[in-house]
């Protein structure tokens, strides 16, 4: 073959490959931001700069697939749909909207049978948030903090993105969780992507920061700790930006089916075990043993009974549902365990049936005596340990008084009971059935689970850089790092080796202090005129 033709072919392939890679990045980053992808028949006069481009609220981004891929902004034409959302809520390819991304459980994943609620039920949409403005480029401006959040709150959960960024060599679990050290490495790769230009053309991404002392917290020990913490970035996003109230989950209707169970939750479940750190808990997502303080933590409850109800186990091997009697479709039997073990089929039954445990209770801080009124059972089904296990007034006591499924000997399981159940269900850690794939406000993939945070200069604010050397005190010799639980709004500390989710932001490029939405729009308008 003539050498010049070979070189020309190589150049064409390189351009096409780069265009496809940019298009993949666009589709992921623009999934909620109103991006339209067209063919290359857009004149250069209509385009102003390469991917990505910041569009103002009320505009949509229109891009060519290239080569090279180019973008410009056009006025957003809103067309109503049956669910009340704009037809331009997501990226458009060949005039067919694909912005309503289906949960991965509905995208044909091999071997996956679980379900999660789509955004039509769990997402509040931008109108459900305060001070959060989708910018049309895969970011969300937070006027409360003066930062731009990455709209995908679990970007690391996308295997293609991990490969594109070179993060497939990092120790990131399939669900996107990672330990704290890996979280710092992930952020570093975001900033080094594309020859140092960074992911979405920003190279100053960082972990959300937390001050060493947040006096807005309901309780603090030596550092920030408790509920209603709004001086930290994640706490402020939960309480102010998303308008959530402790102990509400950001996804109160999360529902995962792991046959024969319904409504299995990814976050923590109470157990009957205790240790020096508090009450032992278990997560079906991480399957790691944890210890939690009792005062503020709202966790889920899954009650159990040794053996079979009425000594009459259902037929079959493995983990099977009862199909007759009072336990019909209310209980599950694990025949794998020696002697058998019975479980409630609805793994989040308190959300549907409180058995008369209603009203509020007060939490009084042992540090500052501040009182906080909270529901006995939250709308997502979680509750304090005392509400779950008080022998006279607890939810399990009420379960027994009502002889649920024909039994009156329900108890909290041990940690080993829950771990054995997960093994008998062949439910492995980080199973995709326990990952939420809808939206919360303007964010996609925000998980009702723990997220990593980072220490900052005590005299700074949320625009201050993450300082990995500013950490909470260790527990004994165990290093601890800041974390935030979006399943109940609790800010605390966690062992640095725990597998948690990661979301990132970069500071708004306006001086020091807190910029206003008007200031941001003016900045972007000036940028567009250059």
C-alpha cells in the first residue's frame, strides 16, 4: 500500500476515535443537562468552542459529532410530557431523547433481577432543590457554597468512564465505591485527564470539604459530628441544597428485589451485637462489619426467627418464601442454615407498616444538650436502635404483639446471621442491584449511602482545597476520615479503608467568598463573548 494513503487512513481513524471518545464523555456528562447531539452539518459560524461549553439556564447545548466535535448554545424550547418534565431534560441523539436513563437493572445486565425506582418516582427534579442550577455542561452550580458539583454523583460507577480516565487500574469496586486513599487517586485522575486539561476541561476537582469544628452540628465531640451540619459541603448540600431534613434519605423509596426478598436496602441494618464502638451494623452492599453510636443513627430493621414458623418449613432448598398459612408471602425460610432460619420477606417492612409506632421522639445531645425532634420511624423505614429494640415499646415488640406472619418471637439478627443470609442468597458485596440509578434533584446516581469528605483549613470555607493531612482523631490506632451518610443525613467519621462513594466539585472561579447565581451567569456570558 502506498505510504501516504496508509498515513492518511491512520489520521482519519485517529480523528474518528477521538470524536467517539468525546461523544461518549458528552453523553455521560450531559445526561441531565439538556444536550443535543447532531451530525456534522453545522456550520463553523454556529460553533464557538470545543467540548464542553457552558450554557446558561434556559439554554441547551447543541453539539456535532465532528470531527472535530463542536458545541454551541441555543434557547431551550420546553415541551410538556405526561410526567411533567421537559423533553429536553437529557441528551438527544438523532432526535430521540435518551436523557431518561433506565436503571442498570433494566438495561439487560446479565444475571441481574433486582429493580430500583427510576427517576420518575425518586427524583425531585431541579425544582425540588434550592440554589442548585444545572449549567448544561455536566456540572451543577451550588450558590449556597460557591462551587460547581459534578452532576453525576457516582461517576466512578461507570466502567467505560473508569477505562477512559485510566482508572481501571485503581481499586474501585464495580458499584463505584472505594476506600479513602483510592478516592484521592480518583480525583487526581480527573484532574490529569486529557493531558492535564481535566475531566470536562476542569483540572481543579476536589473532594467535598468538612471543617474540623462545625458548631452547626447537633452534637460535636472533638470535631464535627452529628446531624444538621451545614458548615460542611456535603451536609450543606443535604440540608440546604437538596432541602432534606434529618433523618430523611435522599432516596426514601429505594427498592431492590433479591429473590425471594423485597425492598432490600443498601445502607445499614441494626444487629443484636455490640462492641466498644457501639451497636454493630451490617450493610448488604459493602458486607463489612461496622459499629455505630446509638444517639443519632437511623438504620433499617430486618427481623428473624430461629427455625420455621409452627415448625412447618416451606418445601424447597436454599432460601425460599413461605407459600401457605399465615406466613404466606410474608416470610422467607433459609433451609441452608442448620436448623433453618425464618426472615421477614419485606426487608424494609417498617416503611409500609409501623404497627402503631408513630409520632416523634427527642434526641438530646450529651455534649451541648441541644434537643432534636425526630420521627420514631422515618418515612424511609429507618429508626433509632431504641425504637427498633425496646422490649416494651419497640417496633419488634409491636411486631410480636400483632403475631406478624403467625409468629410472636421475632428478634434482631446477629451480624453473623445477616452475613450468612447474604452468602446463602449468593448476594456478593457491591452487587449492582443495590445501586440507585435514578436522580435526586438535579443530580444523577446520588446514592443513599456513605460518601467520603476531606478536611479543610479551619479558617476557610467550602471553596478551600481538600487537605488530606487534616483528619479527625483516630480510633485507637485506626485512621479515621470524614464521611457523610445520604441515607439519613448523619455526618461522622469512618475507617479510611471502608468502601464509600465519591462525588466531587470545583470552586466557582470568582474571587474569595460566596459568589451569587447572577455573578456566575455574568461570568459565563463574558466567557462566551471571548
